[in-house]
C-alpha cells in the first residue's frame, strides 16, 4: 500500500472516501454524491470499508451478507459481499414491539426480511475454507430478522457493489427477532413484507444454501480480512422478500409464515451515539 496507485484507486482515495462517509453517518446527514472515485474492484472496495471501520467509534457485533447481482458478477467475482454491524444499530425485537431505526433524510433507506444467525464461539483465526456443514456447527441460534439498509448516499445501490462495500455494505442496523428452536429440521421459510400495510414482497429463504451459505461466506471472507467471526456475532444472511425502500415515518411489517413477525418504523437519523438510550 505504499505505491501511488493500488488496484486503480489512489492511496489516499480510501481515506478520503471513508472520512466523508463516516462523518456523514455520525452527523445523521446525507451526501450529494459519491465522495471520490468509486472502487472498481473488490480489493479497493474492502480497503475503503476497512478505513471506515477504523474511523468509526463503535464496536462491531456482526456482519450483513448480501448477494452481488449478476450484472456485476464479472467485475466483482464473488457471490456475496459483507459489511459490519455496529453495537448501537443492533436491535432485539420483542413480540408486539415496534422497532424504530434511523433514516438519513435525503439518503438511502430500505428494510429487508432476513434470517439472522448468532455465532456460538470464536472462529479459528487461521481457517479460511469453511463449508456449509462446518458453518452450521458454529450456529448458536437461528432468528427471524430484518436488515435495515441505509446510507447517507441515496444512489449507493444504483452505483453498484464497489460503492456498497465501501460504505459498510449499505448497512445501518439489524433487528433480531424470535428464535426458531428446531431450525435444523426446516428446509425453507416463507416471508412477506408490508410497508404501511401495503404488500410489497414475498419470498422463500432456503436454510442450507441461503442462510448457512451466507454464514459460510462470512466466515471465509472475514477470516481472509483478518477479522474472524467471534462468539455472539450476528450474521444477517440476505434479503428474502426483496429490498424495500422506506421513508421517515413509514412502518414496515415482516411476516414469517408459521414463525412470527417483526414491525419496524423509520425515524429521522440524529447524531450517532448522542444518547445512551434508543
């Protein structure tokens, strides 16, 4: 990282990008455009993410996992991507409770019904070749969940994976709902999503290839980066019903057939860590 250019991104590019994204997130403000040259490959994108993690004043308590779309597969040749989940943005949903989550006014915000896994023990730091079966043995618990996708940049998803990875994987929270006790006997879970009572999506989560496949990817990718998963980490494993835009004041409801549901509401983002209560 001492040369003038690394993988096409100037050496100071990652620092500039991370500084502006982190500053906007901490202030609860939007950005008018991507702050610099958009990373065009995985190495540069994750270098930006690492720089942002180092700047951010909160602890990582897990990772979001999302698929890289077919349109970007040649440029970003990995099936999925990861982004950090921070302590302040981890929510425990109780039955009947509406979880409020922050939305950047003028930025991007969406909700995604997901399966969330909790890791049972620290992953070995030197293991970088996890199979799905091995990953399954590391699961402490299996939950209904919602990923809160969010960024100060409204066009982040449209720009593509290079931008998404750079800005924490476009994550701004994970909601952990009810646990599913006998998850090993379940092959799939059907979910439906509603925004302000309007139906917006239905989909099926496949436990092995979907949720456990995402966990295996996170184990491998995070180990590769020198950030092996730790006991208690939550892994949000990918959208089931789609990515659904949401605005300040809107409410979402996510129904997991035969398992339960989660309700959320978007509120205007304020200063990060400005208070000790949500």
